[in-house]
C-alpha cells in the first residue's frame, strides 16, 4: 500500500495534468475531439494503478478530501463569468435557440430513463446517460455522481459519469459536421467564403481588456470565488430540508452570477480571463483526482450498457438538430452552422460546439450570429436550464425515490 499525503496527492495530480497536456497536443485524435487533459492523464494513471494492483499487489491511495471544494470553486467561477449583458447581442435567434433547447433537455433525459428501464438499471443512471453528462459535461457529471453515490448509495456511478462525459465529447465532435453538411446539401445553403470576414468572426471578442492579467486581478477574482463558496454553502444549508433538493453547486453558481452582474453597480470589476483560469485549474485538479481514483474494472462492467445508451442518444441528437433546431432557427446557413454546434454541446461541451463551427466556417464561410449565440448559451444558460430540468426529474418518486 502506497499512501500519499495531501501535498503528494496534489503533486501527483499536477504531474498527471502535465502528462495529459503532452498527450493531447501530440496525439492528433485527442486534440481533434478536444479530449480534456485531466481525462487523458487521469485514465493513464488509473490504468497504471490497476496494473500495479492486479499484477504486483501494490495499491496506491490518494488524499482527495479537497475534491468537493475544488468542484464548488469551479461552479462559482462559472457564475462569476456569466455576463447577462451578452444576452441582448443574440437577439431573436438566441431566444429561438433556447426554445429549441428546453424541450430537448427533457427529451434527452426521457431517452436516458427509457434506456435505463430497458437495461434494468437504476433510473438515476439513465439521467447520468442523459443531460447530466452529455449536456453538463464532466463537471456537472462529477457533481451529480458524488451526490448519487452519497445519497442514493449507487455503486460505480462516478465511473459511468466520467466515461459518458468523455465519450460524449468524441461523439459531439464526430456528429456535428456531418449533420450540418447534410442540411446544407439538402437545402442548398452556402456561406460567403471571404477570408477577411471569416477571420473577424471565427471567434467573438467578448472582453475589451487586452492588458496582461495582474497579481491584483487574481486576488480579486479568487476572493470573489471564495465568497461564492461561503455564501453558496450557507444558502444550501438554509434550504437543506426543503421539499425540493437543489445541488450545492447551484447556489455557488447563482452567487457568482449575482456578484458578476450586481457588482458592476458597486464598482467591482472582475477580469473574466483570470476568473476563467481559476475555474479551469479547479476543475482540472478535480477531474484529475477523480480519474486517478477510478476503478477500471467497474468501467469495464458498464461498457456494454453505456455504449448502447450513448448510441441511441447520438442518433436522437442528430435527428433533433436536423429536423427541429434547424427549422426553428430560420432555416438558413447560420441555422445549419448552429445545428452542428447544437450537436457539439448537447453531446459534449461548448468547446466541442465551437470547434464544430470553426471547422465548418473555414470551409463554407463565416457565421457571425452563431459565434455570439452559441458561446453565450453554452457558457451558463444551458447549465441553469439543465439544473432546473434535472431537479424536477429527480424529485419525481419513480426517479429519485427508488
């Protein structure tokens, strides 16, 4: 038995992140599908630890008590970067995109619950194969998996969540482009191949601050993030016995949104770049530790049911994007690009959605509205809507009460 201290565990996690970064930059398929560094490095560590235990009788124990704090810190930072003023820039197309998204969140969970019933799994496992991991990603998946393990005593739930979120990233990147290409061929759509315009709209500039971040800006953002943890924890404790249970991270996120958008009236100015760095570091460390402690034998047992569930979800997502999202978004070239983005973050993450759009616009021409609507939706709106839908479903007796 090798037991690592808290500092040694953090060092091991940082080394895992470095190795993950090297692998994702040097192995093309990992970079192409935006597989996160902690997932790659953490899986490699888990595989090595499994081999040491199975063949050498040596087990490695990590000190991971800091994980819940890191997760809440991440969601607090999401709230701190949620600039509500950006909503006005999306206009009617943003509203239409959200109107297409809301029923999809319900239907994707319905598909997951149906597959869980067919496969004789706990209904909550169906939600993990639904919007918890596919729309929510690794962070939301880990948060709910921890809750399901502690409250509902479901075994192997973290392995399912992390595996589903990782495979979703790949599927979202694989499906998005073909769906948009099919739409454009079917409806004879084309963009404007103006290189200068494409360069201007390849990624929106959402901040006017171009000076390098300072140590002071890091201190301010870090202070605000810890305020989110303290206030969010206090609010969560106040409503602990409420009829409808809300996850702790939602209160941290909501506190961050309040500070970000209300603080400006009090003279508080946060550097979104710094806050994003802090949140990314927190999530990377959390995911790294989570993946490092995975039981790969449990993952192997879940591989069959999980693969079938994700295959059905992928087909459903592609059909919904082509026949519902595209039709609700004016049925033009921008709508086709946003349909590809929809596949990206409804199966994977916002990064996957933007990667889908960039690949298409490089080939067919710019889509400026898409590069405003999708990042704003994926940054925080989808998380808020997802939590509302999930909280409602988990409160149902035949889902969370079993």
